[in-house]
C-alpha cells in the first residue's frame, strides 16, 4: 500500500513539474528561444536526442494536457526528412509547428502563427527552408519564357503551391542566379518572412514591441545543420 502511495506521489510531482514548465515557457525571450533551437540542432547532429526522449514521456504528456505554452513557432516544409521536433531535439509542448509544402504562408498558416503568438505566448518565429526542396524544384521546373511561371501551372490544389512559390523563383531567375534552385529556396524563405510581417498586424506589433522575433534559416538534408541567414550574412 505504502509503495503504491509513493508511486502515485512521484507521478503527480512529475506531472506538476511538466505543467509548471509549460506555464513558464511563455516567459522565454526571442533570443533564448532561438538559442534553445540551435542548441537542440547541435545535439541532433551529435546523435543525442535526450531532450526529445525525456520530454516525450507519459508524465510530461499528462502534465501538458492542462495547456500548452510553446516558446517557438517553426514554419517549415512538409518534407518527411526534416521533422522540427527531431532536428531541434525538442519534446512535447516546446515547438508550435506549422507545416506545408514549400514552407509558404497563406491565411491559414498566418492565422496559426498569430494564434501561437497571441494565445500561447510563443516569442520566436522561424521560417525554415531546406535544401533540395521538392515544391520549389517543381516550381522551377514550371518556368516558362522570360523567367515567368505560366498561369496554367498555378491552377488546381498543387498549382496553388506553385503560385505561392512563383515570386521567389521568378525573382531569382531575373537576377541570373547560377544555381536557380538554391537561390529560389532562400528567396522563398525571405519573401515568406516578409509576408508574415506585412500581412499580420498581430505579428508586426509583437515585433515592434520586441516580444517576438522572426528569423530565417535553411536546413541541409545532407549534413543535418540548420543555418541562420543572419549568420551567413555576417560571415560575408
């Protein structure tokens, strides 16, 4: 009997700890949230997913049932090779993930981002592109004369993805990019980040008041490294 009571108490303590952790996550600053993601990516590259395992156990899940307060939002591609929780070594309740082919931002995705900021307390938005993106590559393949995507390629459900990515591909083509796919992938991230702020009063205000930061990054499928655009700009 005593053993059962002790087990029950331990489970309750772990559950409460999970709830407290979730509640305090809302206080994580944008820079601290970014540091957590990048530290997690380094662990992933070392083959160490300890945090993912620890923060995905039943006790944590039960604690989070009371509510969620993720500190970061990751808008990334639906590609099966870059699950945010895995490549950033994060468990339940840490990242609010918005995934769609080509990591584009339409009203539904933007509404999800606004919800995570306004109601869940997330302080970081990462727009994450990746090497060899199939959605961007398909859009590059649809290029017609004069660096223009024909209207026919933008029709239908899949065509809606092409239409969203087209501005990045066309801009990169007009700029004479030597590697059109790589340039288009990065330009798509740039334009998506710009669109998030331009089309959301909620995000814009949060950025102006320094409650939220939007960062741009690329994931390399071959080496598993997430590279921040800002770091690459400073390197040059």
